[in-house]
């Protein structure tokens, strides 16, 4: 019950954080994007590890033809899948997100409990490609504040240039939630590593 409550609190906190961070116009107001073509363009600029993640996306996700793209401070349109899901076994795990409150960044939220402040042995990355200017890059998501209201882990501020950007988040991430202190849990936390099987994929504007 304690774990289920932690998961519910984390989900509620994520929703609150998105509202606090603010959003752009509704997705219906954004121009349409050819999603399969965008994914192939993203793969073309990816390093081998990112390319493998995008191949899993293309193989396991039925992307539509043309559909609206998200705007900054909104979650990616396609959530990630992982071996732990939201804590009840393999399945939907969480979502990439674009933030533009203190500079343009990519981030991720989801999984069971909260994001652990110690990410040793895990590596969550975003690969991105600006369809408007051809810029691209791969960044590790490392920035997180260990406070209840921070439900995301984020990249550094990025200079992507203006335009529509497609991106995918892949890799692994440590989560934790409160449990009674014991020999097995001396700090009062249970930890679990989530490994993404299908990356979260989205398109945003900067």
C-alpha cells in the first residue's frame, strides 16, 4: 500500500509540475508532422546506441502519418516502455518532455515512486534533431532536485536553434520510494532501476 501511494503521489506531482511549468497553445493548434519520416531523420543523426533505441521505436510503435506536434512544456506524444513500467511490471513507463522556463531543455518524468538523487550505474539520454535548421545532438539527463515538487530529470540548457525539433529519450533511470528502515533498507528507501525498451518520442517547438 505504501508503494502504491508513493506511485499515485508521484503521478499527481508530475501533473502539478506540468501545470506550474506552464504550457504553450493546445496541440491542436500546432502544425502537423509526418511522424515516421521525422523518426527516420532523427535516426540518421543518432549515434549507434541512440539508433538502436529508435529502431525499437519504429519496430514497436504504430506511428501515425501526419498529426499535430507538441509545444514546449508539454510531454512527448509517445510514452516510453520499460521493464518495470510504472511499478507493476513491463509496460508504459513515462514520457519525455520539453521545458523552456530557464532556457530550453529536455527532460523525463515517470516510473514508480520518485527519481533517485543518485543515478550511479544508470544513464538516461535524449537524442534530438531540429527539422528546421539541421542541428542535432545527444545529451545525458542529469539535473534533478531531490524535493517532492521536482518530478523530472533534465538536460542542461541546450542551444538547438529555433524551429520544430524531434527527440527521443532512452536509457535507464533509478527510482526510489519510502519503506520502513531495516537492515535491507538502512536509508528508509527501496530502489528500482528502470530500463527503457521503447523510447519516448515527441516533437516540440523552441
